[in-house]
C-alpha cells in the first residue's frame, strides 16, 4: 500500500512551489469530484517508500466557509492521510498555525514546513524551529525557502520519520472551564455511537457541533442523529449561560490562545517594526491617487498580452492547422483514393477545421494564464481587488471580477477561465455570465464589415456603440440578477488577505499555464468536435427534394439553408428575416468571426482567401515553411511585446510613437466591395426599404454582440460552471439578444 | 478614552485598537475570528483603498482588508 500524505496550508504560502519541488514532473492534475476546484496529485520516493502526495486547496481554516475548505476538511476527515504536511508562512506564524491547530484536532500527524523563512528574517523575525517542535510534542518542523528549493531533503526525511513512526500523542489546543467540560461530555456521548465513531474523531465532532458547523449539522440531521444535536444545543446554551459568550467565540479564542502561547515561546520580534520592500511597494500600488491609474495600467497590460502578444502564434496555429495540416490530410486522402468523398469532407471540413478552432485558442490561453499566474503569485491580484472592490460591488460583484471582464474584451474563453481567481462560487458564475457581454475580438470583424457597408466613414460610431451596448447590457444584467435571483442574499463577505509581494517563480508560472491549457484542450475538444461535425453534416445533407446528393449540394439547397430559412421568420421583427442572416448566425456559433465568412460564401460565392490558388509545394517545403512560420511568429511575439510600450505611451493624448514592425508587414486590406453591396441589398430586402436596411443592420450587429458566445466559450462555461448554468446562460443571451435587436429595429422605425 | 460601542469602521488610518467583540452571525462572524480577530487582539488601521472602501488593517502581523460592512461588525476598544 502506498503511503498517502496531504499537503495543506493557507493560500499564498508557497504550497504549490513545495509541491512542485517534491514531486517534480510526476504529477497529475484533475478536478475534485463534482467540483471545479483543481486537484493535484503527485508521487515521490523517499527511501524505498513510494508516497502519494495530494495537494489540498489553500484554506485558512477547516470550517465550511468555501468549497476549498470543505474539500480540504473532508479529505482529512474521510480519507485519513498518513500525515499532513502543513506549509506555514514563517512571516505570519499566528494565523497560519490556526489551520495547523485544527488539523491536529483531527488527530492526524502533522509535519510543519516553515516556508519563506527569508521573508521572516527580512522582517527581523527570529523563529526557533527546534523550540517550536519541542513545544508541539516533537512533531517535525522543517525550515524551507520555497523558491530556492532549500530544505527539501530534511522535509523528505521528516516524511519518512512520520510514516515509519507515527507520533503517539499530538499537541492540541486545550479547552478549559465549562467549554472543556461540555466538550468532553459531548465527545463521550459520541464515542458510544459506533456509526459516528467509524466516520469521525469524537472530540473533533464535539468541537464542530459546539461551533455550529453547518455542513456537519446537516450531515447529522440527514443521519437522524436528533438526540446528539439536541444535546449539543443544550450544551451551547449552558456554555452561554455560564460565560455570557457563545461556544464558537470561546473555541476560536482558546485556539488562538494556544497558538499565542506557542508563538510567544518561539518567536522573537524586532523592537520596532521594519518597513519591508513589500510595504514600500504597497505604498505606491494602493496609493490614494496612484492606486487606480496603476490598476488600469495593469489591466491594459493584461489585455495587450492576451490579445496582441498572442496574435502571431494564433495566426501561426491557424495557418498550420487550417492550411498545412488541412492540405496534407486532403493529399493523403486523395492518395488512398478517398479524395472528394463525404468521408474526406467530414475529416477535413468537419473534424480538422473543428480541432483547428480549438487549437487557435491555445496561444491566447497560454498568455492569459501567464498573466494571471504572475498577477496571482506576485500578490498584485489581491491589490487589484482591494482597489476595485467598491466599483464592482455596485453590480453585486467582487473586486476581483474586474479582470475577467476586461479579458472578455479580448476573448470570452479566457475570460471564463479567468473567473477562477474568485474565491466565491456565486461571484465566479455571475462574473462569467457578465463577461460574455463584453464585446470580444471575434465580434469586431462583423461590426467592421457592416459599418463599412452601411455607414461608410461613420462606421466607427457603429463599432463604438456596440462596445457600449455590451457594457450596458452587462450592467443591466448585473442589477437585474442582484434584485431577482440573488434578492435578499447578503453579498459574499470581503475578508481578504493582502499577501506580501513576491517574485513569481518561472517554473510555477509555466506549470499553471500548461496544466490549465491541458484541461481546456481535453474538456473543450469534445463539445467542439460534436458541434462542428453536426454543422458540417447540415451543410452536406440536401434539404430539398432533387437538390443534389449527400456532400454534393449547393449552399442554398442544403439542410442548413432550409433550417435557416425555417428559423428566419423569428428575426422578421428585427428586420433581418432572411435565411442568409439566420444561417450566418448559426455558423457564428462556431466562432463569431465566421459570420463574415459565411456571408461572403453565400453572397460572393467563394471566400476571398480561398480563391488564391498557389503552386502546390512539396512536403519538405511545407514543413520548412511551418518551421519558418513558427520562428517568425516567435519574432513577432517579441515585437508585440516591445510594442506594448509605445502603445501604452500613445494612450496619452497627443502622443503618437511609431510601433515596431520587424518584417515591414503592411496591414492587409481586404476588398469587401462585392460583399458590402450584397449585404446592403439583402438587408434592404428583408427590412423593406433602404433606410430600414441600415437599421436592420444595426439590429443584426446588436444580436451578434449579445447572443450566445461561440461554442468554445460555451464549452469553457460548461467546464467551469456546469450544465445547468451554461444552459441558462445560452437561453438568457438568446432572449436578450432577440429582445434588444427587435427593440432597436422597432423603436428605430419610429424615428425614420 | 473608553468610548462605548466603537466599531472598527469608525477608526482612521494610523489608529490602533483592541478587539472587544465580534457581532453578526454565521459564516462571516466565524471567518473574522478565524482570520485572527479574537478578543484582545490589537488591530492597526493601515489605509483605505483609493475609493475609500475597503480598508487595509494590520492584525497579528499580516495585512487583512475588510469592507465597511464587515468592519462594522467588529467592536473595539481604543
């Protein structure tokens, strides 16, 4: 049997650094069953022993406050690890030991890792680790400096020692007076009950009952333990009578008293407190005047990072999958005699195109996760929440909600994943919900084409108003939810630590990037493959009698066109009830920029890009090109990274610095005149007149902005928030989009 | 100095106080105590955020930020 060790600790104590250092690459990342909280497991070898190390979510306490804390507690209570390695921030000993005291109450052997001893000594704190170990009944106390892998060997030795010779007696907070007596009596009563003893440690359960722990009380109610619950309530009443204080307060007080005594005997504080670098940084970053501009600058940088810096690799992946791989697959299929068959079309147009649609998000997500990891690990994220909380609370959100919303202007997919930085599940879901209304980069090409077609030089007004409409709908939705679904609910409390600033470790940052992208690839690809296959099928199946055969049917005769036509009357009140408009909205679910592609396919025949026929290159040349392209993308990434500087400075009014352009690439100007003319014609027909055509175009753009974000975003939401919430969101966005589009058209009509 | 019923939100940056009692109920109250706000502990008001709320406090050697709504639950002795 392998020995199981759990790694526990407060958030921001460098737990994952220790986990990574101990297990190296031998780790597995998944989710806790039924939860969206990451579960990390790893293996390490100590002597001859193979050890399974489970990284528990960061927790301040073992009460039922957050999902993370419930998971941590249930794991220790029910899975009974051989020992818990408790990572403790040496510069913040008292609060960190509160969790340790609770783990010890679970009668689980503990190894204390005093991490960040360097930070502690910078603050002039001297900790006597040997004395701490002695005072805690000899449990091992190991000093480490997490980001320099110091002290790992002693930690392994301590694990070995505890697994081979588990300590007999563990130090525990002593509860005295009435509280202690009542607790002992309750524990004795629990000991008589074999069912409970099989699941819980009696004294711990007694403590939880006196603390009124919701999860435990509910579990016991479900088991029909009314007698015990009544006894606990009676004990609470007696304690309150005797001490004029409730049991919960007394327990917390006495735990901290126990910790206070311990700390007093091992910690030497400097006579005057030292102003650390972290404090100095904070004086600027959360400054009364500079705090907000610095925050906005950081958000701008994150946005630049996820949209512009990731763009070169995005283009490369797109070209490689949808160009090179697509071409190879086609050639291969032709070589084996399957060219031009429905199977070939399914594989290339359905599956490869679908997979390509997923893979293009990888660069974006890698850059987003890098930004997030740096913000989190450095400690800035908590400051961002501190600075922005007041504004976000207005919409019923948390200070940390701002970042996902900003990222949403780049792409909804990373925005949904960015909600993970929020602790509270309600905040996460609500933020994800609102983030979809932030107009993402893929919606922009639609506004651009329509703006140019209908408004010419004034197209900027259309584009800008779309962004405003998105924000307005998000605000309105936030308010609506606050006063309906969440009516009467207290906002989640804001009790947030501002951890000391720290330099993020590249290896930890990289691990977070890679793990999360992996999760995305696995979860998203199933949904996306299904959707793209279904869409392809609808395009390939004839929808009218005598309109061709399977995989050989004109676009307007396909099942897709027929279905789009059937849907189109719904959009008549919004002025765009043509099958072309509905059809492009359906394909727009794959990715919103596809709307433009579909329209040009329908109206102009072939997409402009597809019309360029180039000389077929040899396999070797293509590989060479792909490699060169990769190198070029790398150089362009550096270019975009450098360009952040001039772009940021250019935000100042009246300044225009040139941006770097290593390859002298000129912006491609796509000639859309034919498409634009066709669009105008189509919208004027469906709306009824020339003036109404432009209005219908605006309504159409409003619909594009608001309706279901693309399937990748839906897949991301499903991964993060579950099926029900995702369905509700899809339904809501469709309804809001329709209502808004109809409103624009009908109200606009009154003025024309 | 011993004013009655002073709550933490009434203090200004630079002031210090001792926790007397945590009001409120359920999860919030327990959370405040778990974070170290127990009777007699010293709490220093460090600074308010740029928009005035939340406020950064120093307690048991670390920085804790609380909204006014939570700070109102904490009765202190100056």
